[in-house]
C-alpha cells in the first residue's frame, strides 16, 4: 500500500492504534460509563484543570510548575504531564528516577516508565531502559508512534536512539557510591570488605517512583509513572511502574490512579486499575486508594505479615484527589501535591500500619 504523504500514513497508524487499543474493552464498559456520568453530574462542581504529583512538599513546586505552565499557555494535557515527569528524571540529585537513579545489582541504572491518554486509552511503556535519561518521553513515543504498548531493554534503547535521544551513562557518582556501599554489605562470606564505619541497614533498600496525574479544563485525563525501580534489583527485573493497570491507569470517564512502593504487590492486585474501578463504583479517590491497601494487606496474611509499604494516589473526573498508604507515621503521613488555579496544595492521606 502506498500512502500519498507522511501525514496520511500517520493518520492511518493513529486510526489503527486507536482501534487496537480501545475496541476490546468498549462493549463491556458502556453501561458502567452511563452510570458514572449520572453520578458526576450530581457531584460537586469540577475543579479543572489540575495536576497531581505523588511527592509531597519537598518536590511540589519544582515538579508541578512546569506542567502547570503548559496548561496556562493553552497546551495539551500530554505535554503538561510529560513536562512535570521529566523534572525528576533530569535531576541528578533525585535518586529514584532517570539520571542518577538507583542502580541494579550490577551497578547499572535500568529505567521503567509508562504513559496513558485517558481520551483514547492509548498507552505506551518502556522497561529496563538503559542510557536514556527520560524514559517518560520514550514511553510517550511508544504510545504515539507505534501500535505496540511495551518496549523492553535493548529494543527500547534502539527505539529511543532512532528518535534522537542521546545515550549517556546514568550512574552518577552519588548513586555509584550508594551501590558500592550496598554491595560491600551483602554478605560476610565474599571478598567485599564492609565500609570503614561498618554501619549499613540491608533491610532498608530504597525505592523510588513518581506518578503524575492530570485533568485539563475540558475534563480529559492523562498520566505518567516513571522510576529506576528497586535498588539492587536483579538485572531485567520489571516492577509495576511500566505496566498499564498496575503502576498507572487512566479512564477518561472515571479518573486516574498511580502507585509507588513495592511493585510486586501492585502487580499482584492490578493496583491502579483496581483503584479506578473502585471510583467507578462510587468511592472517592482516597477511599479507593484505601481499599487497595486493605486488599494488599489481606492477601499477604494480615498486618503482622507486612514488612513493606505501597502508596497509592488518585484523582477523579470532578477534580477530587486523594492518597493512602499501607505504612506511615503520625508525624509523617503519606502525602501528595496538587496544583490548580487555587495554587499548590498538599494532600495528606491515611495509612493502615504504624511504621517502625
């Protein structure tokens, strides 16, 4: 088949992607969508636009402002989400995503990210991506320029390189020293000596992820989740962050949700999809996030068996936002940040288990 122009080719690809990614679930959802619209009309006046970041006060202004600037200039919701997501990816001082992220067992930084457009249910993700600072941008390109959803490892890197992304060593000196310290303390039966001060807690393996969820003035929704994953993970390990329905899910008729923390638990429960469906059934964003936390604790055998945490964030079509975590402290409850025409607000969530 010969296309008359690149533009017509792209339109053909877009139509094909839209059909593939949306047709499968359309029929089963129609009656639910009708019920939701009635509830939305009966609820409070929508607060639009807004952007949510899963980080609290320390990153709120820095992360949210670039995305909000896109909205103020009349830009598209996907651009707003991407601008906010890239902030931490490009910041070497943040060791949870992108450049300077936490390396795997072998000292290699492997990044995961996903992107979802609630208007079309189009989505894209990359996993185990090496040498590219901004996996969120690559995930968006997978969504917009292919009829695939996931690209992994070397394939994801080649795709990024084909689109002009620069390859760079993502391991900063700060992250390298942190990895080396962890490596030296793995065992007392290998040839690695412990650090001079001898102080290291092997149980506290840092995790880091950021969720960006957005609602624009037209009521459209989109989101992104990006991470460097579990510190010291086995090479090739993929957590929940790049998996649609786990680390991120967006439904334009309902809302959006994202997760951070122990990814395996979010994967086992289809976490973000579960939260959105709880909101579809009538729960507020906070109540829906809490419901997932209860479910995770239950399938793990109860609070006494849980030695990890997950934090869930969500927004709904009305512009309401909420968060909830499995573990927390009275002096340090889970938080998220939201920016809207009212400025930046910190949302304080609840938790189930008092952290030690």
